[in-house]
């Protein structure tokens, strides 16, 4: 065992001394934070779209289309503001705080929503800033307003769009020409960029609303009643006897499913990363004849155990580093969410289940990848054996998201008892508190299969490390029989 620990120490130090190890340790938290802020950064980085609205009718016979488009664009901005207020409320006050802010916005607009945010989430309310407008209407130049309808107006619009600037010197993104046709309202959008279709959907919805309103009026239906019916937001409360409050479902009750999914994906990433490191290390040492030198001093079992243990320590170190960085970041920015996550992880020993699944999953795949590496000297050799393994590892990725919506689905229960899929599927299901018998049985089957894999992979590792034959299924089976 001492020699196996020496091998493990050698593996750990070989990676810890590299710059790549520390970059990988810090990269996930960095990109996770960047990914969280990416939508906001992209939204802020987008240039403001300045547009001009022109109605293809005489001013005295205004169709009201421009007013409808302006109203649609204003509603779009209101949705952006509501989304920002809701996100700010969820981080500090949870789902109930978000609902309070939304209700205030519905009743009194932005100012009422901001006041509600400051009440339910003081820190978020004090720091909140309304998002900037990304679509601004510019006054239409006189020559556009006076241009005859049809081709002449289109020619003027083309000319102004090509200038890239309005009369006031602002950048011009699009000119929107609104008209009434026999079959209803229509629009022609002259855009500076051919791929600019950001406003197309909003204008289509606005013109559809105008056409619908006219159809209602023609049928003698009061449009105010229709608007009231469409704007009604039913008050729905989700209740469950398993909720933390004993009744209403809150953020604390929704977190387990999200945590399970994240843990499943992290576990998949850590296992595939650690096992790949192990395989590449063994492959490199075999090609450089270092493996033969090591086998002259230790047994193949000690070498395999030491390598698996060394990479396991590295994997757990990276996982622990990510956990500490995430915990500190959450505690500093979203203390309530951090507290709820801690409560979920400690509830019914969830952290222990996740640790067992990580250990069992790592053992299964690490020894297999080490055996593959012992038979190969180049990545091209490894591809012939890695194909089926990687296809098997893709399967749980396709089903883990289902665990958020329906963790008790029959297909998920079946996959939970198939050992190669167990650590990932059960990691996603465990926070939803499946029956204890399923948890215990899945762990027993997983470790039994891991033991079988260790025995088979140990024979394969010994055979591959001592064989110089070119990799093929015939040589692989023959070496296994001799071992």
C-alpha cells in the first residue's frame, strides 16, 4: 500500500506543478460567473436601434398604425423592466418576492414595482437601475413625410438608410413604412443591415392587434372588454404538503431539482475529465517506456491503484476548490439562496449520497480508461475503444434534464439501476427524495459493478502494460486471456 501511495503522490505532484491544473481549477467559476452575466453584458453591448416610423397615408387620414407600433415597443420595454425587477427580487426575496413585485407592476407600473422591490428586497432595490432603452424613435424628415406613397417613398427610405444618419446626426438603423392593404395592415422595413430582424416580430404583433381591434369593432364587440379579458392575470398559488412551509411552494422547494441537475452535470464533467487525464497519462508513460520502468519496482495492481487514487485526489481537490469559491461567492452576493442551498445539501444526508455516487462513478470509469490507456500509445489507438464508452456516457446527459420535471418517471427509474448511468441519473434524482430503497439499491449495484470493473480492468491494465502488440480486438482479447 505504501508503494501505491507513492505512485498516487507522484501523480498528484505531476499535475499540481503545472500551470494547466491551476487554470482548470479557476476556469469553471470564472466562466460560470461570466455565463451568468453574459445575457446582461450582451444586452448592454448591443447598439441602440434608432428607427423612423412613416405612415403611408395622409396625416388627416391617419390609420393609427404608428400609434399601435409605438405601444407595442413600449410594452416590450416594460417586459424588459419587469424581467429585471423580477430577477433582482428572486435573488434576495425568492419566488414570493418576485410575485409581489410583478403584482405591483401590473397595478401601478414601474414606480410601484420599484417601491415593492425596495420593500421585499432592500439591498437589491437600493442598487437597482432600470435597463436602458434599446429602441428609440427618431423624428421623420420632411422629405420622407411628403414623399408620395409607393415606389417614391421606398426610394426615399432607401436613400436615407444608406446615409446611416438621421437629420439630427444620430445613427439610423431602420425606416418602417406602415400601410393599409385590402387584407389588413402591412409594413415594409428598410434596414441598414440585411440581417436586422429584431423589430419584425414586434411590428407584426402590433399590426395583428390593430387588425383584430378593427374586426371586433366591425362586429360590434367592445374592444375595452376584450382588452380587459386578455390582460387578466389569474392569481395562482402552488401548494404541496412536502413544501418547506407545509403549504405554499417557494424557492427553497424548487432548489433541489436545480441542484440535482447541476450536480449531475458537474459529476459527469469531473469524471470524464479525471478519467481522461488518467488515460492520457498512462498512454504517455507507455509510449515513453516509463510504464515498464515503474512495473520493475511495483506490481501492476499497486501501479493502477496509485494512479487511480492520485487522479481521484486531484479531482476532489478541483471539486472542493469549485465548491469553496461558489459558496463564498453566493454567501457574499445572495446569502438567502446560499443558506437554502446549504439546507438542501444537508437535508437527509444528500451530500453523502452525492459523494458516494461520485466515488462509485469515478471508480467505474477511471479503471476502464486506465486499462484503455495501457493498451494504446497514441490517441488514434484509443479512439477504437473510446467510441462505445463515450456513447454510453452521452445517454445520461439526454435524460438528466427530465429529472427536474419528473424525477419519478419510469425511464429514469430504470436507468437508475443500470450501473454505468447510475451516478449521473441518481445525482439528478436524489435531491427530489426518491424512495430510500431505490437510493440504497442503486448504490449497492453501482459499487458491485465498480468492483467487477476494477477486477476486469486490472487484468486488462496488466496485460496492456506488458504487451507491445499493435492494438486490435484480437490482441486485446488474447492479452486478457494470458493475463
